[in-house]
């Protein structure tokens, strides 16, 4: 039998309708006393245990909770820099959330990464629809290790609306022919997939224009990158290629073979194409066969190596870098490039070429020092 000591009296105030307030014969306030009973277990939650098994029910404050959970002082300080209000976190709520993370296989170093990415993470309701969410993710990722890796990469997987955001986004990709197995690496590499995915008729037409089949290994990349991109962004990047003489079908054919081309900015493509055409004196069509020319770092790789090739030619040396040899040289690691085209010469010549190469790498773009980095959205 429940003892009277565990009874709680709650007072609820009843507000009558407005038409009754004008009647002098009616009381304005009525107090309803409702007696409810609760057991001790609902008032005092069970002690939460950290990864090592140490009970945290007697923790003094949030810092003590984190320390007992397994966080070092250095890790705690890093989290407090990103989220100072963590000092005032409610002990019981914090313990409950850490217990959830422990069950997912997330440890102290992972929590530091999560807080760095999402400072308000421990202030969110990560236990909302948790059982249903966990069951869905376990079916998708097939292991807790892979799920934990995905959560560390994108902590918002535990905070996105489950029914209105997560399930519809996954369903869209399945509808487009991307299997759940192929979705796993995409979710890990593109954390913004869930909130940014949309497929209208325009985007579906872009996918068809690439000419890529659903059986291709590139299909998941094409669908994912087009799915998270804005239509106006895709139009702007396609128009940028057309400025250099490419036809519409050539551009989409290139995107089908090299989908990551969609991740390059308009400025990046313009600078590399200008260098290929103006300095290397190659036709624009060369990038259709060698897309890496647009991915290469212009200041650190392409420009220094092309300048060294010109220097070698001016010195009348035998190891000329031209034609396909130049394209091969641009794909080499720096160590291999220097060994093949610089260090192969006598020491005095090699030292001169090395000095020239080093100075060429030190040349910065115009106004690079005063360039401002403007981030749009979260900088994953």
C-alpha cells in the first residue's frame, strides 16, 4: 500500500468562460485539489553508470559527472570552451544523456568531437523517439560501431526530427535506386544529406543527362551530390563550363564520370581552366579525358611544376617535361616528382632547380594575404 508520505498535492486553477465572468452570481476562481501518488523510483532516478562501471549517482556537479564518465580534465576544458554553459548543466539530465551515449559505444574522445561540432548537443532532447530511432539506424548501419562512427561524424542524427526529416530523406534515396548499403558511406562523407536532400523534376533530369546507370559505382555519388545541391548552384556550375566551349551533354557526361566535380567552386574551375588554356597551351577538351586537372592545387602543384618544366627546357637539359609526360608529372607525389625531374641531375643543377621550385611554390595569389574566408552553412 502506498504510504501517505509519498502523496503529492497539486493545485490546479480553473478559469471559467468569459460569459461567466460577467455574471455576479458565479465565482471567478475555483481551486481543484487533486491528490496524486508517486513512488520513490519516479522521484529519484536510478544511478547512471559510466563506461568503466563507476556509479555517478553521488556526483557533485556537471564537471564531476563528466569526470566520472571518463573525461580527462583536458577533454572537459575543450568542451567548456565550446559550451561554457555546460558547467550549469542539470546533473540528472546530463547523467541520463551520457548513459544513452555509453549504450551507443560513444566515449569521451568522441564526445569532445561531438561538442566541437555541435556545442548545444547535450542541451538537445537526444532521447526523444530514441528506441524507434535506434531500431531504424541499426537496420540501416547494421552495427553499433558504424552507427557510433556516423553519429560522431554528424551528431544531428540524434536530434533531427525522426518522422519528418530522417525517414523521408532515406526513403527518397531508396526511391531513386540507392540501396541502404550504398547510403552508409554517403551519410559518413556528406553529413548534410538528411536536411538538404530534395529531388524535383529538374534534378531528376540532371541525373538522367549524366547517362549513368543505377548499377554503376558512381551512381550513388551522382544522386547524392545532385540531391543535396541547390538547382541554381548546379545551373551556375554548368554554365561556367559552357563558357569554355563545352556542350551541355559534355558537361553532364563529365559529371557522370567524375561526380565530385560538383563540389568544386566556380572560382576554382575558372582559375584551373585559365591556367590549362593560357599557360599550358592545352585544348579545353583535355579536361574531359583528364579531370584531375581541375582538382589539382594550382598554387602548390600545377604552377610550380609547369614553371620547373620551363626552367629545365631553358637550361637545355635532357629530361624534358612535355606532352603526356607533363600530365603524368602533375599526378605524381611531390617526392616522386622531385626524384624523377630534379634530383636526377648533377648536384649543382639539382640544387639550382630545387631553389627555383621552392621559390615557385612560395608565390601566393594576388591579395591572398587579405583574403577573407566566408563560410556558408556549417563548415564540416
